[in-house]
C-alpha cells in the first residue's frame, strides 16, 4: 500500500453475520476479511480488483460496496459474482457510504455528486439514495 497515495488505508468497515470484520482498501482495490480478534486474528483477501469505499454486509452473505470513483453500488454475491445494482444512470454519483435498512430489503447510499469522478455533465448535488434490493441468486427470500 502506498502511504502517500490519494486514498491510503482502510476506507470501509463492517461486521458480517459470522462476526468477521470486512474491510475495503480503495488504493489497493481489495476487500479483506479479519477472522477472530483484531490482536490475534487472521487477515485474508476476499476479493481483488474491487475499488470499494464503504460497504454493508447482508446476513445472507451478500456484500454491497460503494465504488466511489466508479459511480456505482456493487453487489458481491457469496459465490464471488459481481453486479452493479446502481450506477450514475440511477443518480448514484460518487457513492461514498452504504447501509442496510433495518428490514434489510433496501440499501441507503450517500453520494458526493461526483467529487472525485464527476460525470460528463459535471458535478451534481450530493444525495441520499434508497435502493430496493433483490435477493442474490441462490439466497433465501427475506
């Protein structure tokens, strides 16, 4: 990791249903998993080439990731399949934070309006966007 890069360190943290800590590192395009206690845990790479900012973990194992510089919300299924579920065409420009709603049927994302990667039309106002979720393939319906 380049400590002098524009986005060093961990960008997003969340705890999944198993109690593991999931971490994103934008600069290195990684999704990491820490199993066990931080002082004695085991850190593994869960995904590479994934420029994630913040993330949210669904109890079914699906992870939702704000890809700030790519203007999208990405769904990472438990089997590793990746799918953009919202993009700049949906008004998701510069998503920097994501959270599941209490019923886990929607995702809320905060955007910057394109602070780092403005759309061709130029920066937009920052927004709070609600995204209705469809179950990941093979996942039980909530």
